[in-house]
């Protein structure tokens, strides 16, 4: 595209794409990085989030630079980990996994760790980790069963999506709401701007 450098979002998440677009940033290409996201033995939630985001960045560099039109593009990657203490909750794919997550989160505090990486055109990797504390209300059996029936939990870290129905479960949030959704906007935009990406490019054209 003319007028600005090329930007790749290395994610297939519609939530991360939507957050970038919310900030007036339109990636030129979506290139999900397929990696093994299983935690290592004894790995902490914080370390896992940082490792996965960085691994996605390293994989994405090789993947993106194979395409002539994308060589030297800025690349954004991210990963989100939900944890109760040191216990890492899965990205629920089965209803039993989601049910276990919701029962564990009910009436308790938990932490959401989102790590974002920016790959610069020179292929340096900048990284930020955002930690957010979330407290859920005590969930009734009916609430858990109804939420499971919604299917909204599928593929979500911790078995819930804060931007949807589960937002009504949140009693308190200390940190970054957008990080819990999947991409901390303040940190992401700040890194892009700091590395010379014209984050205000689309703002200047005004509303469509």
C-alpha cells in the first residue's frame, strides 16, 4: 500500500484485528503463526505469555519474509494467558474445560497476562507484558450452564470472553481491559509509534 509502511498482524483472532482497527490501524495482511502453545513443565503464566508471543514473532518473521510484497513489514504478535495463582487455565475447546474454568474463576480474583511483540523492519523484536487483575462475581449454576450453552467460551483463554456476555461477570478489573480482550492497545500503539510506524495515518482522513 502506498503512503505508509506495510503492517502484518500475525493472528487469526478477529478480536485482535478489531482492536487494531479501533485504534485506527489497518493491517495489510493477516498471517496467523501456528505454534505449540502448551506450557513447559513448571513454567509460570507470565513466562508462558512472553515466550509464546516471542515464538510467534520469530515464526512470523520467517513466514512473512517469504512473501516479496511483505518483506521488511512491521509485524505484531500477541498471546494471552489466564491464571489463578500459578495455575494456567486452558484455551477451552471442550465444554468440560470451559465449565472447570468458570467454576474455578467464580467468586475469585484471577490474572490475565498478555504479551505483545512488535517486529521492526530491521527485524528487531520489541516486547511488552501487561498484567491485569480481574475479579468475577460468584456464578450460579444457572449462569454457568447458560454461558456454556452460548458457546462464547470456545477457544478463549480461561473459558470466557470479557467483551461478550462474560463482561457481566466482572466485579472489578485493575489493569488493561483491551489486554484481557487480547491486545493491549496503549502498549501496542506506543511501540508502533516509537518504532516509526505512522499510527495516525488513517486518523488524518477523518470519518468515512
